[in-house]
C-alpha cells in the first residue's frame, strides 16, 4: 500500500533557528501534499496544501513566511519552520495524495518539534 | 465550510465489549468520510473510508462504519474490542473535489478496561 515517510520523527532546536521537515511518498507519486499541526491532545489542523511545482496554499492564520513549504518533486515536500520559537513547538504531520482521490490520503508518522 | 463533530471526548469500554464511536459532519453534499486511528506520538492509520455505494463500510482490524445521510453521521463500530484498540480515533471529512485537505473532528480517546 501507499507509504509516506516523514523525517525527522523528533527534533529539538534552539529558539531563532530553522528546522526542515521532509515528507516523502515512497511508492506513489503525490500530486498533492498536506501539512497539519497537532497540539497536545487536540485534533489536526490543516496548515497548507502543496501541489508539485506550484506555490503552497496556506490556511487562514498560518504565516507563510514562517512555515515555508516546498514541493519540488512528485515524491518530496518539505516544511521549514523559520526562526522557530517555543510557541511553534508542536506535532507536525504530512499527508500525501495521488491524483486518484479514491486512494485516500496517506499520513506520515509525524514530527515532534520542540523549540527551547 | 465543512465540519466534523465527535461528541465523545473519552469513551471507556471493557475488553470484549462492543464499541460505537460517534461522528457527525456538516457538508453541502455527500463528502468523502474517513476514520483514522492514532497511537501516542504516532501518525494516523486509516481504518476505513466511504466514497460512495454501500453505506456499510468494512475496514481493518474488525472495524466497520455506517454512513447515514439522513443523520449526517458516520459512526464507527466494532463488535468486540481488544486492549490494543486503546488509542485516539479521528473522524474526518474531505471535499468531493479532493483539492482540499481533510477536516478532522476533535477525536475520541478510547480506553479499554481489562
């Protein structure tokens, strides 16, 4: 079945630095990738949608200059948290979908970001 | 805009007992509907999904869900739970065009009593 690999699984960084999270579709071409944020014991909130080769579409309230998304190929999307601050600490999960919606959305295993 | 309501934040069930997790959605048409399970610190695993056709959907791990258009519901059921089913369960809705991401409910935390 469809597999999405997300790395790193955990990262601790100092306040003010940037962190890059990778999301790869291993056995299918992901025409669309999604990035979600999950606060402790809460639901997933969609941050942005990215399509290969085009700019990401951000949800209302998400700072696009802080959360840079690149979807350079059909198998890789990256989320870069720039100038991270403690309030950016969260669980970030990516999801990928092929062109055929019937295959559904496959999720990565998530990245726990802690900014100290 | 679409929305998903999972009215039960926590549910406690004895091992071997039956389970039903509730999910109601709001959407202008028939959406795509999903149930995912999440273990602590992990990503989401798809249990089952509904796109069209038979309103009773079978999933993995013995789960099933029934789409009821009249009630805008997509409740998840399992006839006999196992201790390993303890986890967080999310209901989600997706737009028919598939262009957008999923909208999730707040989740239901399932506790299994021995």
